[in-house]
C-alpha cells in the first residue's frame, strides 16, 4: 500500500517516496492500465529524481531522530 504525503511532516514525504520506489513496477502497471491516468506516468528521469530526493531526506531522518529522542 502506498503512503500518502502529509504537508507538515517531511518524514512522511520520505516514507511516501521510499514506498513508491519499492512499489514502482506495480505503480507503473496500475497507471498504464488506467487510460485516464497515463498522463501521470513517471519517466525514468522522474524515478531517478525521486531516488535522489529520497537520499537527501534519508540523511535528514538519520540526523533528526537521535536529536528528537535526546531533546529535553
């Protein structure tokens, strides 16, 4: 199941992109099967950009969680 983005939670964006990349084949097939959604098909470059964004957000997650857990 895909994860929906939440505008005020950047870590949800990371989770959504990560899950989307894991489900890439299913997402591509689902969009292709729905003719009215074909304009939303992600290109290889789109998927590569999502991978790069995921990496950037992952660094933020790795650094944020220890800070959040140790704050007073």
